[in-house]
C-alpha cells in the first residue's frame, strides 16, 4: 500500500528504553554527510532535527514550510522549538496551492503538497553538498493513507524514525529524554486536512478554518478540528475536553465563535475527535 523507505535498514526490534532508541537514531544519522530536515515543529520532526543536530552539528538544517495551509501560530512555534534544540533553521514559502492536483483535493492531495516541499528541500540539500533530506514520518504513519510517502520515495527522502522502528509513543519518550518542548504537542496537520476530499482547497476556505480553530483554541480547547463543509463548520473536540461543553453557556459560546469565523451553520460532533477520520471516506488503492 505504501512505498518502501528506499531500501534502507528495516525497523529494528522493539527496545523499551528511550536511551536505546536515541542511540539507534544517532547511528542512522551519522551515516549521512549532512541533513535537511522537513521540520514542522511537531514532536516527530523535532526529534529528527534534534538528533541530526547532535550527530551532525552545523551539517544539520531544519526547514519549515510557510503557506496558507499552515495554522496560525505553528510557524512561530517551530521557530521557538528550533531555537531551543538548537539547530540551524530556515523558513521557505511553498506554493502547493498553485498546483491543480492539490487544489482539486482528491485522495492524492498530500502527494502534491509534499512534492512541492521536497522539490525545494532536495534542491537545498544538493546545494549544501549532497546532503540527505529527512522526514519525521514514524511507523504509526504506515497504517494510514499517506500519499506524501510516495512523494518522499520519489525524492529520496529518508525516514529515520521508521528505519529505527519508532511509533508515536516511543518518539515522545525520546523527545522527553531530550527535553524538547514539543514532547507533548498534539498533532497539527495542515488545514487542508479539514476539507473533505473532492471539495476545492482555496485560500478563503483555509483561512475560515484557521479563524474558527484559533477562536476555539483561545477558549482553551487544546485538541480539536473544525471540518469545512461549505457554509457549515463541524466541530470535533477531543474526548477529555468534550465535557466542557456541558458548562452553562459554553456550547453556545463555541457555536458563536465558529460563526464569527465565517460559518453560517455550526454542528458540534457528539463523538470525540478522531485523527484521520476523513481518510475513512476513501479506500486506498
């Protein structure tokens, strides 16, 4: 279903100690002459960037994409994490919205987005002297529909966390060991993931989702999604936070915040937020 990691080492057997996982990651990264890390500031890419900085020093560069599909605050957060690692860091403006395949928003949308990103990163890697492009994909990602992995394979991108056999829980353990501020950071995929497949991705739609989610984050909700269905915004909130809606006036305040962002209709999902729920609408080939 998914592309291989390009012929690199198979995942190692499970180890229970994050110290062992860190050692294994460092061993992988000492094999490369230099590294360009696709860096969102999330826990996965933060671990890869941090270990690359430990193993390679000045021959490690983290690059963060800036585009309308990146939620408000995410770029600033990535800058802060890179500064704390510390690792050399650069911002690059991506143009996935210029690609018709991305705007069309079929099940290969992420392929077009990652192709745009990896073209830029591989160019930077070549200019630096045949460095290697690294991603933060982990083994848990292999169980979902991830066409971005196809783009990674086409551009020779390596996935150190996959090569060492780390899923999200073990990645977080390594992040805690390294003292990374993103160790407990919730996943924050691009805003286009809130738009159902087949619905056109556009800057206005992305901005509306961003405003709605920012308004709910401002109310203290940490893990949520606002699914974009035209004039209707469907709010999904993590299970541990759903109970807050029972407080007097809170449900009405959530609806008002989403309407103020530009949605005429608002629906609050009674079920807890589930990551990747839009992928249930497709059957991977």
